[in-house]
């Protein structure tokens, strides 16, 4: 019998869910947002509590987790990605994500290259890193003392929680199924707009679009409970937010493209390109694709959505197809020129401003309604 012999089954279930939620919060706030991306700086109390809790409930070594996650971002959806379902297959990542993690944790080059800046104090070197199995063993004893033989089931759930939800679901499903707010260069998806069960990590496409943002929600209907906790910690002076994803504001009364417009456009590439896709590309595709056969429709749609990099022969084929539709050709040209705006990093401020002004002028001259409306909205862009 444990210290709490009168607890019913549902009480133990609720306590278990509470304990695993603390673990999820520790992963998303400490390991992910604070250590891997430095979007949050934690005060000493939280810094030590999260490390200690993760040692008890997961045996995760901070250096290993951070290095593997950073490598995932750097090599996403390539052969060097430690856990891409596009490479390894969804089933292998979903059900065997822990083994992929452990395999990569043995790669000294990964740890040295991507693990910089992680804790190196006495506790890390002599306890957490040196004896990761000791923590989960202590947790087993504590669970048995508190809940009797039910404690064994509590412990099993605790041990399986992160390997399944983080290493499996987020690394696997979130690169395979879901919706996308942003046209990132990878397969990341938002599993659900309600980010509670996995601490907000459900909003994975948002994270890949703005990796250094402490807030993973981006749309008004998205909930990132991890961000709620971070804001609470900040209010209590226990944490400091270093960076959040910028948001564009549109002043429809503004008629001129000025330095504020230029800064908003060039400083928010992901949002501008995403808006262009939704507000220009999609409406034009809807009306123009009917003139092509199914194979050509798919190719044109993928090209204009930015989903593929074309080989020379394929690009020539697409250009010939686009030439048969003045609207598609104009939209493709405008999209290419829009991308070029971010390539002019050596230009001075005046030259960058003039390039944005020229793009807006040319877009409004195309006669394509959706493109004209987008260009007019772009005049009023500013940053929040």
C-alpha cells in the first residue's frame, strides 16, 4: 500500500495526467524554447526545477536533446535529419522515435556541433548527464511509495509519455498530417490549432516558420498553452521572453510605400509569401487551371505554391505551360520578383525601398484583380 491508499482509480489517472503535463511543459519551455532556441531566458528557480524534473521523469540529457533538435532544423527532411518521417517513414518515427533519438545521441559530431550553450555546471556533469538512469529509478521508487502497486502503472505512463508524444507524434505526425499556415521549405504541419496536450508543440508548422519565437500560436484561433505558462512566468519575474514572431498590420488608408512598408515587407518574408499564396496564387489557380490536364495542373500548382525546386527541363516545361495563360504567367513573374526582393542584401536602404515601390507599381499594372488588391494591401504593411 502507498502513502495514499484511499485514492480511487480516477484520482490516480488525473494525478498521472497532471504529472505528465508538468513533463510536457518542462520539455517545451526549458528544452525547446529556452535551451534549443533561446527564445526564453529562465530564472534560476525554473532553470533548476525543469532540469531536475526531466531527470526524474525522462532521463533526457539536455545537451543531447538540444543538439538533435537543432540538427533537425538544420537538415530538415534530408538524409541527415535525425527523425524525418519523409525519410524514415511515419511508422518508424511514430513508434520508434526514441530509438532514432538514441542512435543520434551517440553521434559525437552532432553533439559538438549543435549542442553549444547548454548547461555545463557541476549538477549537469556529475548528476544529470553522468547518471541519467538514476533519476527515472528514483521516480519509480517514489511512485511505488505514493501509490502502491498502482505506482508502477503511473511510472510506465510517465516513461512512455515523452517518447510517444514528443519523439513520435511531434517528430512524426507533425511532419506528415495537419494544416499549414506557412510555406516553409519542409513538410512541417500544425496537427491541431488547440495546443494543450503537447504544450503547444501541436503548432509545429508555426514553429518551423519562426523557430526562434517563444510563442507558437499565430492565428487568433490557435491556442499555445506553453506560451500562456511563459507569460505567467514573465509576470512573476521568473522568465524573460527574448523573441516572438512578428505580426503584420495593414493600414488600408495608407497610399504610399515608405520605409515603414519596406521594413515590414523585407522583415517578414514568411508572412508576405504566405499572404501572396493565399490572396493571389490560390484565386488565380482556381480560375485558370481548368484549361490544363490533371498532370499539368498538379505541376503548375506545386510550382506556384513553392513546393518544389525544378530541374532545368521541368522548369522549361512549366514556363511553356504558363505562357499559354497570361494570368498565370503574370502571377509567376510577380512571385519570382517578390522573392528577389529578399536577395538584394547588398543594396542600400534607398535602393531596397525603390525595389519594393517598383514591385507594387508593376503588380498594380497587371490588371489581375487579386494581384492588384494584394499590392494595394502591401502599401499599408507595418510591423506589430
